[in-house]
C-alpha cells in the first residue's frame, strides 16, 4: 500500500521537509506500524499456503521391544528388533466449497488493511509533526513581538524615570511603566517554556533525544491556497477509509469460511515409503509401501459450534460495515470542520488586522499626548497593552490558519493536489 505523498511541501519550508524525512527514517512509532504490517503479510502468506499441496518427508530409525503378550504375536518373532522407515507424504485439500479460498482472501484483505493502517500512521504522524512545527514557528513569531515590546517598554521606563527625576511625571507613572515591563517579560518567559516543550515534542516524533535537539530559527511558512472546489473523491485516498473497506471485504470472506464448514471437507492423501527391520535397505523394492485415497470429513454433532461461528461471522460483517460508514462520516466531518475553520479564520484575520492598525495608531497618539502632558501614563500603558495584544492575536490567527491548512490536507488523505 503506498504511503501518502509529501503533502507538507505545500508549505514550502525546507526545514519541515527535512524533519518529515527524519520522521520517516527514525520514528519508533512508524517502525512499530511497519512491524505490524510485516506480521500481517506473513500471517496472510501462512493462511494462503494451505491451498497448495502439502508435501512432507519423515524418517525414523528405531530399536523396539514388543510385549510378550502382544496380540497375534507369533512364537518366532523376536522380542527386540530394529525398525527403519522413510516416508514421503502428500495431501491436498480439494476446497470444493471455498473454505480455504475465502480464508486466504480474508487474510489477504486484513494484510492490505494493515498496510493502510501503516499509511494512516504515517499520515497521522506527519500531520502531528507539521502541526507542532507550525505551532513552534508561531511561538517564535510571538517571541519576536514580545522582545520588541520589551525593548519599547524599557525605553518608555527610562523616559518615565527621567521625567520623574525632572518632576514632570509621578512615581505612579514609574510604577506603571515597571509593571508593564515586568508583565511583558513574564509573558516572554511563558512563551519560551512553550517553545521548549514544542521542540521536545518534535524531537520525540522524529526519534531524537529531547536534550540537545536544536532547530534553526525561521519564519512562518507560506499559507497554501485552498482550491475553491474540492472533489469528494479526494476522500478515497484516505488510508483509514481504505482500511475500513478492506475489513468489510475480509468480514464478508469470513462468512464464506463459516458457510463452508457445513459441507464435507474433501482431500486427497498419498504415502510412499519403505520400512524394514534389521540391516535391510528401506529402498529395496520389497520393502516399499504406499497408500493413496480420498478423505471426506463432516462433523455430525458439534454442539452448535458451526452455527455459532456462522452467527459470529455475520456479526463481524455488520460491525465492519458500521465501522466503514462511521469512518466515512468522520472523514467528511473533518474536512468540513477545517474548511469552516479556515473561512472563519480568514474573516477573523481581516478584522484583527484592522484592530492592529487602530491599536498602533492609538499607541502613537497616547505617547505623543503624554509627552505633551495632555494625558496620564495610564493611557500610554493601556494603548501599548492593546497594541501588543492585537499583534499577538494577529500572529496567533496566522499560525492557526497554517495548522488548519495542515489538518485539512491530512483530512483529505494527503493534500488536494492529485
């Protein structure tokens, strides 16, 4: 089963591309999914092998003693003797009712579903990585805003202290300026901690120790343009939907296996070998033995085992069908959720951009009027706080737009470009 394409390349970020490559090569979670897929393929091969003729060879040199009271033992037979044998065996189940055929089909479908599970795991991990990476870049952009604000607050504090020494500003103005600076520094400390935790989470995903894992600073990636129309058949590329569909097929084949149990099991069996006692060769013509014939087996009374197995097979088919419908509905909801979120975020970004422009203008007016003694420093603090919060809010919306785009591409099974 092919893995999802490199959908994250729509963000045009080389560092994200490198991290995704590292994820594919070193993620322990992905390695676990690969091992499960390999085990499922091997199990399917084991079940399918039952449809082929089974050939065996056995050899047994033995020294035996028979009982003195063994029935039909003649007086001339020795009590202790050697017995050497070599046997080739051949058996072949005719599978007239499709028991083995359906079992092999079910096992193959389950193995294919496991391959889809592997693709789903890869898709989920790549989405998690992209989401964490975009959050990290968003946090870095907010760090820049806070550092710039702290520089402005330091200058404002120095100006206020100069005005206080010149008896132009009050001690209350100085206290407010110091509070504003300390508050921004505390916000930056919290953001630094969040940035470190995001970096640690990325390290775990790509299979690297959190300590010492470093990412170069970067900007927010470009926002991919979502097509105006997204065809519904894009959902067919989702691996979880493909896995659910294959499990429905496997459950249906399981019904065929349960039905075949009600018919006779027919097989052909053949033996060819040699047996001798003492030192004679088992290959001598006179020591040969063989057997060939059909075998028919049908349980007459099993206490309701076959009836229960048949009921179980139908129930498993109903469960697989329900799971398939639930998976499809969940996929549709996820796509609609992200499309709705992107539309709302786009509108919110426009309004927040207006708020940033207004807040910056208000901040400049407050500074000028404070310098002229027309307003108190409280007006400056309030305007600066509003401007900072508006900038942080706008940056948060931009980061959320990127994350929603990544979630939409993952919800479509790996992007919309096909």
